[in-house]
C-alpha cells in the first residue's frame, strides 16, 4: 500500500486545510447565503443554543462526508460522482430554489413534526445548511484536495473515511468558529434596510447556483432562457431598490450586486449560446487518441461535466485564452473532451488510471501518446501553454 512522505497525521492535517480552502471555491459560493442566515439567526442566542447550532452544522457536514467516504471506500466512487445522478441534481435544484425564496422573503424553515417532538426544531436549519454545504463542495477540487484524494484512494477504507471526515471538519470549521464566537461580527454595521437588501442579493446568488445545476437536466436553449430570466429579475430588483428611499447603503448594495452579477454572467458566457470554442473540442474516443498519435500530434484531454463549476471556469477562461489557442495551433494540438456528466464506467476507469480523483482534471499527451503533464483543479493559461510547448520536445514529467 502506498505511503505518504509526510505520514498519515500530515495527510489528515492537509485534508483539514483542503476542506477549509474549499470554502473559497465557486462550488461553495451558492450556499454561503444559507450559512450566513444560519449564523445571523443564532448570533444573538444564548451560548448553549449557539453551541447546539454549531454542533448541528458540523454534524450535517460530517454525516455527508462519512457517507461519501464510505461510498468511496466500498464502491470506489470518485469525487463528485453524486452529481452524475439526475435525481440528485433535481432535488438539489429544488432545494436551492426553495432556500433562495426563504432567504429573499425571510421565511422560517418549515420543521417536520418529529423534529419538534425530539426537541430539535431550531437545529434543523443549521443541520441542513451543513449537509447542503458539504454536498455542494463535491463538484470542485480546491487547493491541495487533489493530492489528498490521490493519497486517500490508495489507502485502507478506514484511512480513506478518516481523510474525508477531516475534509469535512475543515469545510465546517470557519462557520463553527463564528457561531461559537459571534463577537467576531461586532464590527458589522447595525442591521437595517441595507442588510435586508444584502440578504436578498445573496438569495440571487443561491438562485444562480440552482440555475447552473439545471444545465445537467435541461437543454442549452432552455437553460439560456433561465439565465436571462435570472438576469432580468436581478435588474428589476436592483431598480426597485434604487428608486425607493433606503439610503446610500441600500443603493450601494443594489448597484454592486447587479454589476457583479451581470459582469460575472457575461464573462462566464452564461447569457450567450454555447459554442465549441477556439480549440475545436471533439468528444473523446480511443480511436481519436490513436489517430492523434499516428499523426504525431500532441493531445489535450479534458475530463469535465455539466455540473462541474470549476470545469466551466476553465472552459470560459483558460481554454479560450489567446496564448493557449496560439500554442495549440503552433503544436497542432488535438483537443479531446471526456464528458462525465452521466455515469460512464469506461471514462471513470480512464480518469483513475491516468491519476485523476475528481474534476476538473486534464492531461497533456506528447506526440507518442504518453502523458507529460496532468492538471488537477484550476490552473492558469500560462501553465497550460508551457505544458503544450514542452510536450513536443521534452518529457516534462507528471505533476498536479
């Protein structure tokens, strides 16, 4: 069984750090409004109630990571495999849209009768918030997580589950600290109309996450209309907030939200029809890979999925960068895309065989078909350009 240079304690600590850094990935952004709502609702509560909320939030996160870690150990799931199920995505879309409405209109979460009977009615929201935060973290591999998962999948089931639990601990840690120490929020301005508008702005963020994940369920044409409906709703909301008398803080929140929201949507190509891109991507097949080798051409193989937010960021930024396009043309690069939106055992085996453990994952193959560089998570256009250029004249070695 492979061992780590830093040992098991070091890997567990790295897993904790990787989980904490997952909070900075685009995948977790949509659920931040729910986390903030949970924190604000309990910030003024008694210490005991804050502790209970923190335990509920942490429990929700750890329960999910315990389940996904066990599934990975027993069924050899890859990171993000849960999102290959249309039923799971449909449930999450409905859940996120529902929470967006709750946050926008400041509606309390309906609590099942059994939860009240058990005395845990007030803990349902932090528990569900922790679970949802954990679920939405899985389409992304943040900094360090790729290496941690690469180590974990080679270990005994108990070690693998322990690594996943440490990732969950890291993911929940910042919010548990704030719940236990609400004094950290004392420097914030007093709540008022501006905070209500900020809450509504965050609801639009959660709703954008719901629209994004519908891309795995609906046609591109319908999804495009949903994005335009979201953008129109955002503009109308901001216009009403600006026209009404609410002070300069309200106007700042409204204007900043609409500028940030629309600029991000346009930059990400969310309001434009889907195109193939300048690299002329082709669906991956072994025949195309063999043809590239016979033609003595290097290849870029990207493992992606419609539900992978970081994949879409790479496809809208790095892969369309002018320097990358020029390098691809200069080296006669063949661009092949492996789609893991739906379960595909052959593609999943290829991902693991080539050193992948989640998405995004990409590799550069030299003209002889040998892998000279692999990429886990996000990377820059300059890094990809160097890998493309080196693939045709030396063996750069494999790195993450």
